C-alpha cells in the first residue's frame, strides 16, 4: 500500500509520543503508514517550535476576501442563470474587486455550485399549479387496482436528427471540427414521424403512426375495442391538447361510452407513457446504424418497440410522480 504523505493532528501527537518512548523514526513511520521523511520533518518541527502544527507558509494571497466570496455565491443564487463573465462584472462594479472568470468558477465550486444545463419544463401558471395539486390530492388514495384500469395515452415525435443535447464524443485538443467528432445538422431535424400509443399496468397498444386527423381515427379501431374488452375497469386518459379535446372528439367518446380521466393541463411529467418514449428513443439512438430516411425510422421504431419494459412499471411511476406533485 502506498504510504500517506500527511498525518492528522492526533496521529502527529501519537508519533511524537512514540519517538519520546524510544521508537525509531522507521518504526513510527511503519506503524502510521507514512514515509520516514514525514516523521523526520515532524520531529524536527517539534524540536524547534514545540508544536506539531506546520509553520505558516508564505505564498500569494487570495484574490478575494470572505466578503467577496459570499457576494459571488449570493449573486449566483439570486440569479441562477448568470454566467462567470456576468458575475465577474458584477463583482467589479459592486465590490471593486477584479478577478478572473476562473476565480469566479473556483469560488462557486468551493460552495458546491456547478454549471449545468437547466431542465426544460412546461410554462405553468398559478392556475396550472393549482389544478395539478388538486388532481394529485384527488387521486392520492387510489389503489393499484384503480390505476390498473387507466389507459394512459400520448403521442411523440421522433426525428431523423437527434437534438436532445445528450450526445458526447471523445476528442483531443485542437480537433473540434475533425470529421470523427462532429455531427451534421439537417434542416428542421431532417423530418420525422409522429407515433401514438396507450399503456396501462396490464396491457398496452401497438405503436400507431399518425397524421391529422389521427386522433379521431384511433377511437373506433383502438380505444373502443379496449373499452369493450376491459370494462367496467377501463378509464381513458389523454392530455388537454386542443387536437384531442375538440368538440367532435368529445362527442365521439360520449357516443361510444368511453369514460375519460380529467387531466391537468401541461402535465406530461405526470404521464407514465413519457418513460416509454424516452426509453424507445434511447434504444433507437443506441443502434449501430442510424436511420437515414423516414421509412427506415418507422421500421426501427417498430423493431425497438417492446411491451415488457414499461407495462410492469406503470403503476409505480404514477405513484412516485403523484407523491412528488403533492
């Protein structure tokens, strides 16, 4: 095992006690698992100063005071979107302290603040938040059997060119535009396909490639048979997008007798089918061959779409998300 280079204060006092009882520096170093030079310097310092603590070391003083550090951290917490350049300018204007941007980053790092991409969330108003909270409280005591009767549905758009910002590459300094380390961009994402599906803890639908007016066309061939098969334990959930809450859609669902779950607006995070879309997207992107056209993309989505990975987790996802909302 590689010897340590430093000793704690208690270990330093123990080392001095061992030396005073007649132990050699080598014996003490072996016991404390440090090199003999560490014990030698400790003994020399104790003889000269009578203390085990190190002498005050001269060096370049810090560019910022404790007050400057608090100002930097408080400014970053007051406006989380300020970058190091903006914090540098604010420190100079208010405190009169001129430091580098790296010093700003270092002070923030010392207080546990790191630059990260902000998460993207819907633009919720106070009304939206109240509706979400009311919905969560209303369904807080639902059992697994009750959630099992809900068919969660939604659609998702899959593009030929990925733009989620999660892709990374390994590259050396000086090759930002090397052919192996760049990703080409296509206009409007190179085109894409929209798919629709429904999922519950007991079953799910197949993927449906949809075009307008797709939702109306899914009611009779997909939703109604599922309602007939599983009623009275069937509740259909969709979000409040205008395309699915139009007058014609509501009339068709009333005619077929399909019960609907009231759903708070702008709440995709409450819908467990979002996990299906994310996992499906990851599996498509993990393939060695990237789809080059829409026909290949459709075939790839169908190949990667499997029911087993999400059906057993639906009710758990609903429960955890609901608890977070409340």
